C-alpha cells in the first residue's frame, strides 16, 4: 500500500480576548476551517501570555472560554484540530524556561513589541513581558511545528523562534523543527474603519473595528460612520481612497464579488446606499457564527469536553518533545 506523507503541522497562538475582529475572521479564522483537512493543526489560547499585562481573573477566565467558543463557532472542528488553553499544558512553561537559557538579552531588547508594550504599561514592565517571545518560541517548538500563521506584527517573534531552534539544534543535533511563517494567498488585509491606512485591530478604540460578536445594529452604525472621502463614487483606488477601498475589500471578501462587479453594482449610487449594502453583507455573514457562538458559549459541559480533550492531545505531543529536550540538556528524566 502506498504510504501517505505525514501532514505538516500548523500551530497558532491566539490571545484570549472576546474582541476577535472581522479582520481576524477574513484574514485568519475562516481560512483555518480550510486548513483542517490538509494539515495537523493546533490552536492554543495563550492565557499565560495574557497575564504579562494585568488581568481581572474572572474576566480572563470568561474571555478564554469566549475565544474558544468563537473558534468553534467559526467552524473549527475540535476533532480535527487540537484546541486548548496554553496554561493547561505545563510543558509550555517548562520549555520556555529552558529556552530562556538559549536566548540573549540583546535579542529580547530588540523586540519592537516589547518596546511598544513597555511604553504602554510603564507602571508594569515585568520580566514576563520581556521574555514573552521566548514563551512564544516554546509554544511553537514544543510541537515540532512546520508552519505558523501570523500577522506581520509577529514576524520578529517568529524569527527569534527560528534562531533559538537553530541554536539549540547546533548544540544538540536535530531536536526542533525550524518553523516557517504561513501566509495564505487568499484573504484581504482589512483596515481600520476610522484610519484606513492602518490594519483593523482589536487593540484600537471600539469604533475602529467590527468584532465578530458585535450585534447587527452596532455593525451597521460602525460601518455608517466609517471614514471615506468626498468623491462619493464607489471605485477601487486603495492608494488615494483607502476608506472606500477597504469597504469594497470587505464586501468582496464576504460576497465573492470582484471589484469590477462591485463598481458596476454601485454605479451612480451614493455612499449611504453602499455602506448599507456592506452592512447587510457583514451582518448576514456573521449571523450564523453569532448564533453558533451563543449556543456554544452557554454549553459549559461541551466547552469543558473540548478543553479536556484538547489539552490531553496537546500534552501527549508536548510530553514526547520534553523527554527528548530534557535528555539532551542533561536534566533528570521525568517519565510518567
Ligand atoms: P492578531 O489579531 O493581530 O494577533 O492576528 C491574528 C490573525 O488574524 C493573523 O493571522 C492575522 O493575519 C489575522 N488578522 C488580524 N487582523 C487582520 C486584519 N485587519 N486583516 C486581515 N487579517 C487580519
Ligand atoms: N504573540 C501572538 C500575538 O500576540 C500570540 C501567540 C502566542 C502566538 N504564541 C504564539 C502566535 C505562537 C503564533 C504562534 O498575536
């Protein structure tokens, strides 16, 4: 019988906030559903990364469950994908410590996210914020990951993870897979509704983004208030008219229509009508997801079962990697 090549492994970490955006959906989440047959995928809700800034404990717990519910609602099959909470697989922390000893202060000092975050949280520049990228490297390397879907802002961290893997391998032989970024060809970059030259991001003020779980009236209001220009024609000119181009990208991504088609559809019509059509389309696209989300988020027993099976499957991979890593660096064996 013909042997099947093993599937490549994908790992991604997601910060637990309930505010995953339409940008996350179009640029990432909805494509994850397509990856699940071709790749061996792990999605970790990175609660340990989240506590590098102060969190309200009850709110953090809820936010983690909300994030898991959104993933499931977007069509990720918990049988085909491993979906779990980072802190429930203690090997992440264990490997992060070991990798700390293979990372230089100078490398971490260069990380732009650390610089940004320490400016933002000047009263709490803790060591965890500084070593955040090492924990992220541990996340990725623990599963011998081939591909990591990330946004541009995380490229520097991935680069560091690769450097750490190469450095470790140079000393101990081929222990870690050296991961690569995964940048799907399809999927538009969705921009902020208030400043369409910047990426739509959940860390911006509320009116800049559409959350996957925003109610229909909120979605419509935000889109009506989206920044455009004074030309009042629906034309795709991203350089000079980024606001309209962004709304067209959203409409195109969700309806499958080309820019030419959209231009033709709105010939002679004003922005009011156009924005309403975009709102109708976004609301219709998110409605089934929101329904599923409401159902799943209430079903605590189901969420618990996904959580437990996710962490057990993740742990069994992590355990094997750690057996090898511990042996290589000379730590006492820890057999279960
Ligand atoms: P982030 O929320 O920045 O951590 O990104 C998580 C994933 O969502 C990455 O794969 C990004 O490429 C994708 N993503 C985030 N924001 C957007 C956006 N505005 N447009 C398209 N994709 C996005
Ligand atoms: N740092 C990532 C972010 O802020 C989240 C993350 C943590 C991650 N661990 C990861 C992403 C591993 C990819 C792989 O978005």
